[in-house]
C-alpha cells in the first residue's frame, strides 16, 4: 500500500505560478513511477505529467514548457511546478503512483491521492 497526500493548491491569477507537492508513504518510493493528473468540472481526468525513479519525465502537450515534474527520493516527495498558469488549468490535481515503468493513462496507476484544488482566475 502507498498513501499519497497532495498539498500546495490554491487560487492564483493567470500568468502566476504554484508548486504542488505529493508526499508518499507506505512503501519504497523509488519503486514507483509517479504522475500528476487533473480533473476539471464535467470533464474526464486527464494526464498532466509523469516521472520515473530515474527522473525521466513525460508531459501532456497542454503543459509542456510551462509545468515541471520532479521528485526527491530522499523525501519521498514528488512536485509539480506550474508556471504561466491559464484559466483552463483550473482543476483538481491528483498525485498517483504506478508500478508500470511508463504510465500516462489513469488505469495504469495503482494508488491515488485525494486531490488538491487549483483555481486560476482571468
């Protein structure tokens, strides 16, 4: 079992920045591929970014160049730095852990956090 707790969400103006954190506990953190997803009201949960234990990363086209995923294996924490935020980035952001080496879809993830709200005002 892996427990994931997100933090760092909030309200920000368009063009601003936020950094989300996800603290993991319960199992060897480096065993998992970590990812961030988001879900806006009335929409399906969508992939944002993923990072392997080797720090190899992959991003959705909509956030490439604006968001950066990183992990600190010593702290069992994964981060999502979000810059140049847009109103369309407004969503609940979820942290997830996957056993799969490469995971860009929600069904590939085994564990999920409760989510943190990000609201970007125009």
